[in-house]
């Protein structure tokens, strides 16, 4: 049976099954999933399904899924040995990150995906089409490994017409790229025991190993704390009379505070100089017997030292005007 190429109403196209039977063979008994899109000709899709069914035989199976419905399918994880996507002749399937992640999920560990997609030769103002460099990266980011390019060729006239019709791209800078990827030989979320390169070293022959029973002699339990024969040391006995003396505040000052004639405390002073200067300021202010010295002459007593002077704020230096000065 000749599977290398076939003819259709749209022209002659290479059959994806020829690639599968050649270097990337599909064995009998395998489970194969074929992903198609709305641009895939019905006759070409049916021919690919029949060819795959003949390869896997009665012991295998072939499933067909639309690329837009793949993420909503009920396939269990690790269900297929091979996934063929976009390999139907005339297909213009676009593989989104969600589609690639779903393909990686339904593949068995070690399973393969063969996909074909039209790509741009360089970046353009199109959000739907990837570049030839970004397509392998998209497969790698989905969790696939050993991603490699199998084929890169210019689009046939039929494929260019399908891209214009289904993707709405009118440029002529397109290539048809075919890639292969493989799922790692483990399932997502699985675990395994790591074999460490170093092993536990045995005790030297000249030094005996520690007896587990002897190690228990150095432990202290809660019951031991109630033993009347145990002498507990009082922490207060560790302090002598010198330790209990309060330090001299002057010794706690910073070196800059000890400068001769310094009358200004540092910012955020913690040595007590700020409080000391504040106390001196308060003590230097004259004290009033009646408390009305600053309010003015009408409220002062007869013996007030500020009698005849104007009102002032408490602590403020009194300044007399020239017209208030006269010869005694």
C-alpha cells in the first residue's frame, strides 16, 4: 500500500502517515490521537485515520479530536502513545499554550507528539501566528523535551489559500514547520527516591561508636527537675554588690557630650543631658508668689518685681522700649 502521497481535489500533499511509518514509526498496539481543525479536508482526515488504524491494528486504537475541543475532552492523563496534530493535509491548526499543555497531559511518559503548523519567518503584527523560532519554545514550555525540527518548507498554493481563508493572514512570509517532541519518562506530580552520591560513613575502627544507652545518661527530663537531691543554682547569687550599683549618668554620656562648655544636647539624646538642660532652664526662671507676674500691672501685687513693666510670656526675656526708659 502506497502511503507516501495522495491526491485530493486541492492537489497533491505529503501524507503524515508516511513520516510515521518511516523514521518515526508507529507500532502495532499503540494508542494514537489525531488532532484536526476546521481547515482540514474531510476526505484527507478520513484517509489519515484509516492509515493509522491499519498501523496500530486491532490491538491499538485511534481517537480523533478537534483542536478547539481538545481541552474539554474526557481523556485521562497518560492515555496515548502518539499524538498527531495538524498533520492532516491542508490543515492550518494553531497550537495555543493550553492545547500544548493538554497534549503533554494525555501523552504517556515517553510518548511522542508530531505536529505541523504554519509560522512566520519573522515577527509581524499578527497575534495568532507564531514565528519559526517561537514554536519550539512553546513546546518546551508545555513540558515536552527533545523538541526538534523535522521539516521546514514553503506553503503550497492550497495551504496558502487555507491560511488566508481560516486565519485571515494575507502575507507571503509563511513556512510550514513540522516538529517532534517527547514527554519525559515520568508523570507530572510523581515522586521518586533520590539516590544520594554519598553514604553514611562507618565509624573508624580505632574509635568505638557511641552507645545509645550511654547517650541517655546526658538527657534531662521533667521528672529530674523534681528531684530533691538535685542542687539548683540561684541566678541572684551570681550578682555581687558592684553589679547592683546604678551607673553614674555622666559615665553614660557620649564623648561629644563631655566637651567643656557644651550646653546643647545631641539630637535624640539618651544620656540625660537634654533633661538636665531642661531642668536648669526651668530653675533659672523667676518664680511668682501669686502667679500673675506675666499677666500685666493690673493683676500684679504691690511687691511684684515686674511692677510697671508690660505683660510678657512666662520664660520670655523682657525688653523695654525706649519710651519706657527714663532717668531714675
